[in-house]
C-alpha cells in the first residue's frame, strides 16, 4: 500500500572528507555527500526515488527498522530520513522521457518544411489514440 509519508533509518558512514549513505532496510538504496547537509539531501532524494520505483513495481515496502536495533561501527551514525511522496510522484509522472521513433524520410522532410513540433504532435496523437483528455 502506498503511503504519503515514509520514514526510514539511514546510516551515514564517514570516510575521509565524504559520507557514504545507505538504508539498511532497502537493498541498493545508496548515495553519498561531501558534507552532512549534502549527504542528508542525497539521502532524501535516494529514498524518494527508491520507494517510488518499488511502488511502480508493486514491490512490498518493508517496515522500517528501529534506530535502537541498528548495529553501528565507530565511523557510522544513524539518522531518520522522512520523505513526503505526493509531490515527488507528481514530478516523476510529469517528467519528460526521450523516445526514439522512425518515420519515412519524405514525411520528415514535409514536416520539417511545415515547422512541425514533433514532440507536441506525438503527445497530441497519443492522447487522442488513448482517449485521454488534452488537459494533462
């Protein structure tokens, strides 16, 4: 089930001048930063993106571990990272993706002569084909 807000523990691992971050409950959710502030912002972005991907794939999102149950090493600190998903989901849904397509050369020549905006024509054509209102 999708939630609007998630809070997960994150481990900051201090290495020289940088900080590696990972989420013990979410395999593959990692990032880094040069400062604590940058690491925290990177952690929020990584968590949002990771959870969004899990939601899109209908993966089971685990319950977060409690901070008191985490085993830390000397150069590690645990923090809680909170993400509010509705604005992130909206940004992802409205993000443009590049598509490669093939059309006959003669059609390309005529369209370029006419000053066709290929992206707009494709968007309008897909909306018509899918019976989607042209307000999205």
